[in-house]
C-alpha cells in the first residue's frame, strides 16, 4: 500500500547530504496474517504467525496452479521492474546549511516528484556532495553529467540550451525588489517618482545575478561584484547607492548588515519579471514532463502554495507584495535578456 500526502513532515528538515526516496511498502495483509495464511516463522505486527492446517485448505487443479504461479511471477517481475526503474535525481548543493528560503526549491521538487509516484514510479533525490557556482551547475546540466535538475532565472541562452519547466516556483515574489541603502540617504530616495529619477543613483549587484543585465539594459549604471557578500561592504563604502534585493531577502540582509550603517528604503518597489524555473537537460523530456505534471498537481490541490507559505520569509514577502502601499517602478523588459 502506498500513502500519498501533500507534504511529508520531514521535508522541511532535509539537509545537504540527505537522500529521500518514495517507494512502495510491501508486506502481507494483516487480515491474512490473523487467519494464519502465511508460513510459520514470519514476523508481523501481531507477532509470530502460526503454520496453517494444510489438510483443511482446498486443493488447486493443475491448470489453476499453473495460472497462480504465472500470476505470481508476473507480479514479482513487475515489482522488480519498478524497483529497477527508480528515478534518481541529483541536485546542486545550497550555499548555506541554514538558508531555509533556498531549501524551499528542493522541497518543491520533492513535492512534485511525490505527486507523480503513482504514474511514474519511485524516486530518489541526492544532493551533489561538493559546492559549485551557478555557471558550473549549468555546464554540468548541459553536459548531462553530475547534475539532473537546477533552479535558476531564465535567459535566452539557457532557454535554448536547456529544457525549462515554465512554472514560476516563487509565483511573483522574485519579481519585486526593495532597495537596501545607507542610513541617512532616505531623503534622497523620497524625491524618486520615475525610473528616470532612479537612474541618477548607482546600483550594486552580483556579477551572476540575472537582474544585472536587466538593469543595464534599462540604462542604469551597475557596479557588479564577484562575491555577493562584498556588496554590503561596497555599499557602506559609498561605491554605489543601493542594492535591489528580493522582498523575501531584504529583511535578512538588513538584520545581518545593519551594523555597517545600512537601511531599507521605505517608499519604492522595483519590478521586473524574474521567475525561478526548474531546468533539466534537453535530452530528458520525460523528467521535465514528470516535474511539470507534479507541480501542476500541487498547484491544483493547494499544496504548492501551502509549502511556499510555510516559509516565514516568503509569507512575509507576500504580505509586502499585496499590501505595502509602496510606489512600484516597473522596468522595461526584453522578452529574455541574453
């Protein structure tokens, strides 16, 4: 018997090196155990099972005996085939062990695969044991080597070279940005009412962030840092004037770096489309179809949103998105940046 639930309780505790699997659980029915239809010496939840009285059992004809044997062999072969076809999916490791918002992406993948066990069979998720950059993970996935699934913001090259599952994993949360600024500069941002006003300020962003290309294509002067952690020191040192951070990221950034004299801007929301998609290798259409089917099933039964809202950062960000009253500045968006 196989149990399927919306989201296993242990999903939220998956570590970097954890391996999860969903396999059928096999065993003799309790009713038969109680009736003594299994050989003595087998252990069951109700204890040692007694040997049946063979003289009291009906005899099988030769034809029925052969049919029963064939049926048993077919069932055994099916079970062995199912076990042999267990899907193994390797994902890249997350950056920090305590980074729960990032672990959401692994948990939504687990949920999608769980939703499709009945139609596609068991699976196993493994986390690649050593760290790698996003660019390295993309190369590994494209080559079909050590990585099977990644989660990234799409661009033209990735959409051409990889197979996207075009369901936004954070809904629209990754499309809204709050500005992280220096203490004492809020009055300058109070004068901003248009994108032209905001372009007067210098922007700091990560070198691999998709938004870096988007802001540059909109005429912003962007200083790119090789390491994300360097950005906060550079902002404090006046190398630029603000860092646009996701509405689910900015609060944690502020708490972590406020001792450097940083603050959250209070009036503005910057908007540009930046969905997170799952990607697989171009030669894995069956895997892409399974993940997409699982995500759609989770959206339909509500477990997708329940998982997303179980993370405090995403729940708080949704509240900001819906009710903040901030002025939204929307960037001009190319279909997909290069």
